[in-house]
C-alpha cells in the first residue's frame, strides 16, 4: 500500500479534495505525464490500430487511463474483454486476477498482456488453492459439503475460480454479489440441513451482502481463518452457519473507519457517505449508500450541484471524480492518502513498453491460464455472466 501524507486540511480526518489545500507551487509544475512518453504511447497505439484493445480499471492512474479504449469495474471489464473477439492483443491496465479472467474469457489466439507483472492483489493472495481445499475437507468431515456452494469474488486467482467451477460454484463481483448469492442459495435450497455458502476471499463483501441484501443475521455468518488449525471454527459451528466467510480483506477499503464518518458528518453539513462493499461492516452500516465502483461513479454523476459527498474507495478514482465534478464537494473518507499500490504499478513507462513491444512483434508479460484451470474457471465465470438481469452497476443499500 502506498501512503502519502497530504498537507493539513480543513476537514479533520477526511480529505476534502475540492477545497483549498496547502501551499501552491510557486513555479511551473512539470506535466502530469511525461509528454515524450505520451507521444510514444499514442504513436504505438495508432500503429497497432484495431489489433489492440486497451482495458482500464477505474482505479488506474490518470496517465494510463487516457489510453484506455474502455474503462470499467471488474465485472464490466470482464464482459468487455469477452466482447472483443477480433482484438489480437488485450492490454489489461488493472491487476493480475483481472487479466487472468480476461484470458479465460477470450479465445486462445488472443494475447492478454499485463504491463507490469507486479500488479497483483493482496486480497486475492489471501486465498490459496491448498487452503481452500483444506476448508473444503473440513466441510466434508463436518458432513455439510453437499449443502455448500462455493462463491469466489472476482478478486481471486484463476485456480480458485476453477475450484468453484469444479464444485458447482460461481464467481461474483461487487456489482452482482446479491444476485449471485441468491442464485447460490437456490442451488441447494432443497438440501437437508439447508443451503450454505462458502464465500472467499473478501469477508466484508460476503458479510455485507449476506446481512444487508439477503437479510441474514450476523450470527448466520462465521469466519474461516486459513491461518488457524481447522479454520479456527468447530464442526458444530460449520454445521450451524449459513455463510462461511473467508478471513480476507482489501488493504485499501479495509482502512476506512466509522470514526471518520462521524467526524465528517459533524464537519460537512449534509454530507452523504458513499462506500464500496469491500469496506468493513461497521463502515457500511454508517454509510448512506453502498455499491460497486460503477455505482459510485453513476451516483456522483447523477448528484445535484452543491451536494457534498465523502467517498470510501480507491483514491485515483475519488480524485478523478472530484476533478470532474468541481460543482460538488467531494472528500476522501480517510485522512491518509492511500492508493492501491498494486493498481498503481501500471504506469505510463510500462504501458509504453508493452505497446512498443507489440509494434515490434514481441508479446511481453502475456497472462496465460493453463487449459484445465481455464476450463473450470470459465464454468464459474460463465454461471455469473449468464445470470439474468445483471447490470454493471451496484445497488443502493436500501434498494
Ligand atoms: P470492482 O471493480 O468490482 O468494483 O472491485 C473493486 C476492486 O477492489 C478491484 O480491485
Ligand atoms: Fe486488491 Fe483492494 Fe487493490 Fe482491488 S483495491 S486490487 S481488492 S488490494
């Protein structure tokens, strides 16, 4: 995680992005993106033409976003990748699990490229296949595996998605977690003892969805800690639970706190708190609206001039929203400036290198999922994509 302290701001612990802040630079600021690199990226993209399709996640840096053919959250980008069978090269400006999903959903003749292989995801790394298999063994020993549908968040490695594919499970994203969980419970509705979901890797998305969207209670959910023997839970607890949440979290969204919400409400009259469902349950409970990245964007776009917002999601996106809506007051829901360090690994030099290599006929940093893993991961992804009526936006908490 990259953390940078901002100059002191008038807003206590939140960071007001559309207000006066700190000391102005007295001289000329250098260009936000190196003009020479911008020209090289443009030239390479022009040479490649329709052969290349550049996807950009909303958490990417500005210097990268300007070259994206399409922007989106992880659900939209998965669909966009699948909808471009003619593009020879898919350059994915996002993180590793997203590029893997794009490779799974595109044809073998298309090359998916991640400009910097260090762009991983700490949350995805919190669930390893061996650990998930151990949890499944424990469910089997407790006599409940037959009742369980495994659901993995998109933010997981391809082998975890394949595990779900093999066990009649499914993938979800923050845009569609409610619909996917409802589908999962339906699959085992008739089973003796009742349906259960094993949800990984993000305990917060799982808990927020189960409790706030499906109406389950906190007592219906238990947490499986992969670092504890037996997950830190008893067979009896496994039998009683409706949702078994993996002990994983996002190191960016996990930072937001209920205290900051209280402070911002006291300081900004009428402020509305808008957060991503990867935030902790106690944060989501205090928020006015919760939804996926696409939902956060569409909410701010539709908001009236003069409205005030504090947003709990990745900072590149929040800063872009503040810049695009100077008529609205937009604060970041954390006192410390915190970007997703792995999303930020994709920078202009890496993008230029990837594009120019393609111009020279060399495919660098190709992300290839082996055929067997891809087959089963695709089953789980396709079950999600086939669910009827899914849009690429989230929903308000009180929908
Ligand atoms: P979405 O793109 O599904 O909103 O997920 C947020 C995120 O953390 C991506 O890494
Ligand atoms: Fe992973 Fe969180 Fe970064 Fe998304 S924002 S890539 S979940 S660490």
